[in-house]
């Protein structure tokens, strides 16, 4: 940014090249990510109170891995996430197909209803779920993994619209002539679906599934309302640990969760961007 | 020529989409072994008609018969026809071999037979070497061959092609035109192509149906269509045309005397009497540029002033105007290197044989 050539070459719309814009962007990113970066950094802090940095250690990661309650919560989270992902992906794909392919009376309200879980405040959803399960007398005290049923159902409810959106985006670029070509060659509707559509949707399905998985894994609000003392998930466990004492063990657990989410989300995005090559 | 049986019969077919009539009472008979073209401007209904034959559109009324069987209620996957789509629609996640074999796989053909027939079909389009490749490793022309092989491997009675050459560059287009004709002769089945390019239709087809706004305007061989169009629309659509308003003025010995407004009177051979106002049309390549003093030799000659000459290498397009203000265009082949000696602004004479005049009553 030398002053030799007076702002030579910066066009009127190239905001990202202007110094003041860059400063604002930097400040925004710092503001957004500083808490997370601090969280991750202090998970390595050699201090029980974890207020001031004292030194580097992996002791608290070790503690986290040896915490039975934490491990149990993690297993619960994974189980719920697994089942939620499978069902959400199927449901979401079906919704996407229906909206992409067909016209039917009430399509607009239907589309709105399907998108509702994305826009509705999580608290409302959580309270609604709680009220619903107690109203219909959902059985409690079931054995594992059936006792995770309520949470899983709740997770499916808010996950499948996200899958639907992702799959729908993928379907938007589908060349319908491929479908017709397959029919023309003798395929039944089912064969067309199995041989042509599913392979095409695959990147969208995988991206949607990964999204559903991370949503389920990370969820706190809705899970908080639908879980009980014997059905604790990872985020809920971390919350209770925070209320108990804020040692770096909490940071460690959180960092692990962030890392898993980051990896899965990155894979999902990479897969979604591959659709341009087809 | 032998009486060939009719393989496709479209009878009074109508297709409406909401308030729009895409196909308006169309009846066409296509003979077995023919190379048939559906030609017309965008929106004339030719693709809709093709799709009705393939089964992707159900006629609002009328019938489609293939080999004398009514195709009502017959789904596209059960019809004895196959289609090559405009975008080729080659399956991106399958190899060339799997693409071509797909039609056989979904109808439970034994694997050995699939292998045999796929290699046979690939040989027809010279793509055997590409069997293991994926479509994203192929060029547009190669993908088209895969689409062709994929359709032909099913041994359909009719092959339908939707704008097969529109996506190819000019040089490849001409080569493919010849190849398709050769392929059709080799395989021996009926080909029906849809095109908006009259060049394509004229050079490839045995017979052409010209459509406009969902109606058939004329069905004829390329020569008949070009030299004897039956209406002003067809005359204008196929090739270029000089059209003049005229008036019939007498009929004797199979010859119509016509007064062309602003040009004069000429006798045109015509099978029947006509009266009143009509149009006469002359193809630009039927015009001749006469040098001053050159013998008219039975040509109908008109003095003109040259407005513009467009040089096209093998020929020159001359745009001239008569004394009465009528525009005339002539296409003159550049027979020798210095053949065209005239330039804009020069006076010249343009003439044509009266027998080359087209009389358009409509």
C-alpha cells in the first residue's frame, strides 16, 4: 500500500482492497472468533481455576478421556446422531424430491411447513417437544438405547429440513433428459430412481447427512428439554460441568466437539462444491 | 420405388399446454427405412411431436401408431423406438460401456449378450476404444456417438433424434451429417430428426415435413421442397427468395401470363389457371448478371442499380434495386478469379428463366 502510486488500480467497487474495509473485517472476525480461540487455547492451560495462563499441559485432555460420565454422554450423542442422521437423510431426500418433481395443491404451505424447523426459535421447539412428549405419555425408564428415543425424534424433526435444502440444491442442476433417456431405454420408474437419480444425488445426500450429524451432535437447547438424568448428551454434560466447576477439562471436552464438527462440516462443504464438475 | 410400409402414423394429433396449442391437428405418415425430418422455426411444435412419438407427451387428442399399433397407454419404456436427446443425456457416473449397455441391463439381458451387443454398437460409431472411459473424459462429438450407440443397441424400429447437430461446431456438423446418413443406410432403420436448420434437413433427409405454429405446411422431398414450395412461408423459410407482388393476366397452353408490379410481364409454365393477385418468387441462385450487350437469350431481364455486393469466397451475393424501387438479390458463383467485375453503384441487368419462377397463390 505504498503512497508512490496514488491508489492506482483500486476500482470503485473493490471494497475488500481498501484499508478501512480490511480493518473492519479483521475486527469482526476477532470479535466472533476470539472467544472460541480462547476456549481452545485455554484447554491446554496448566491451571485448575483456568483464569490465568500458567503453562502448557495435556493433563485435562487426559482427565476428560477418563471421565466416565463424559464418555457415556459422548456415546449417547453418537448413538442419537447416528439414528437421527439416517432417518433425517431419508426424510429430507424424500421431501426434496417431492418439492422438486411434483406440483400439487398446497405446495407453498407445505414448503413453508417443511422449512419451519429451520426458522423456529430452538427454545420454542424444545418446549413444544417437552410438552408433546409428556402429553402423549411417552414412556420413560426404557433401556438403552430406547431411552434415547425422544431425543432422537426431536433431532430428526429439526434436522431433516436442512437435508432437504441441501438435496434440493443438488437436484436443481439435474438434467431431466437423463431421466427421460433412462425411461426411453426401457427402465421402470424405480430403476430410473435407483440407477440415475440416487447416484446423482449422492454428493447432496452425503453433505446433507454430515450436516444432520453435526446438528445433532452439537444440539443443546432442544436436547436439554427432551433429555433426562439418564439420557445425557455431550453438550448437555459439558453444560452441567460448567455449572459445577470451570476447569480446563470443560475446555478440553468443548475443543474435541469443535474439532469433530469442523472436520465433518469441511468434508460436507467440499462434497457440495464437487457438484459443479458433474 | 417399392411400396414401403408405414412405420409411424400420426393421425390428427393435437397437443395443448394450458391455453397454447403446440401441435394443431397434425397427420404424418413415415415409411419404414426413411430418413425423415421435422423442420420448422422455434416453437413450431416439432419437438413436441417427436416427444409424442417417443411417449414423453400424451396427445390431447388424436393417435400415434407405431408399426400399426396404437401407442395410447404405452409408456415410453415399452415403445419400440429410441431417442437421442439434444443434450445427449449420457449418464455421467457410468462408463461408456455401462451407458451403452444400460438399456439391455434394465431389461434383464444376459451378460454375455450385453457384452456382444454393446461392442457391436460401439463399433458402429467407432467408439470401441473408449469403452472404459467416463463421459467427462469425452468431447461433445464423442458423447453424441455414445448416445447414438446407446439407442441403437436396443435395435429399435425407429430412431428419434432431437436437434442432433445443434451443439456441434460447423466443421464437425458437416462431417456428422454425412455420418448419420451413412449410419442410417448401414443399420437400415427409420430415422426421424427434428431440426431448425434447413441445411441439415435438406442434406440428410429423404422427406421433410415443414411445420409452423403446430401445423404441417408441406411434406416433400428436399428438391421438391426447395424448388416447388407450396406456400410463401415454406418458400421463405427454406433458403432465400426474391418475392414480388403480381397479378395473373391470362392463361394459355399451360402457361400463365403474369404482370409483375414494377417489372413487366412474363409467361410462366403453370398447370392450371389462376386469377387475381398473387406472388411470384425466384431463388437468388437462379438469377444471372448480364453484361451490357449480352444476348438476353429468353431470359426475363430487368435493369438494376447495384447497391451492395457481399463476397463469400465461392460466391457473391449481389443486392440490387430496380428503377421502380424493388429489391432484388442474386447469388452469383465466382466462376473465375476475376469473375465479379461489378461494384456498388454500377448499372447492370439481372435476368432469370421464366420457367424458374415460382407462382405462389397464397
